[in-house]
C-alpha cells in the first residue's frame, strides 16, 4: 500500500512510521499553521561521516532550521534512545525546537544550548511562536 506525499510530490510506501509522519505534518500545517513550503521531509544529514535522514525539518522565513521532528511507529515506545537519536541529529542542525512523536505520544522541547540541556514544553508551539 502507498500514500501520496504532497511535500515530496511522490507516492511513498505506507509504513507505520510513514503514517505517523504524514499525519503529524498535516497536524502541523492544519492546526499549528506551519507552512508546508518550509518543511523538508527526510532531509539528509552528515553525522560523523554517516548519512542519516531526519523525518521532518521546519525552516523559518530566512531559511534557518527551527523545528526538528522525529517520528516513530505507533507501536514504538518513545525512550531515551529516541531522544539520543534526535539529539545526534541536532548536534549538526542546532535547531531550537525538537519534537518526538509516535502518533500517540508527542514530546516537544526547546533547547538550552548554553547549558547543554533541553526543557519540555506543555504543547507544540504554533508557527507564529517559533
């Protein structure tokens, strides 16, 4: 089974993780007013000479990355390993907001680069709050 990805403009195999990604991006665009034109899906990153892909990356109007999203399948429990993964990606990107979701549980935090820590937010910010 496949699903059409309007951002990548192509048909994608509908895996459980892809289902989460597609629905979460739709939530961001329809309910949090994120511009779909500013979202990159499966952006390639070079981490310690290894090619990795982040699930979604949101950019501000100047093209600076602001929100990094990591999606897991609904049956995958979000754990410290999930946060370690998104933190590795962010070591390259340095975005101020991180979101981890499995489609059921969503965690959003803001980075404190000065103290090398992050702080969880109660809600995912609207695009205007970024």
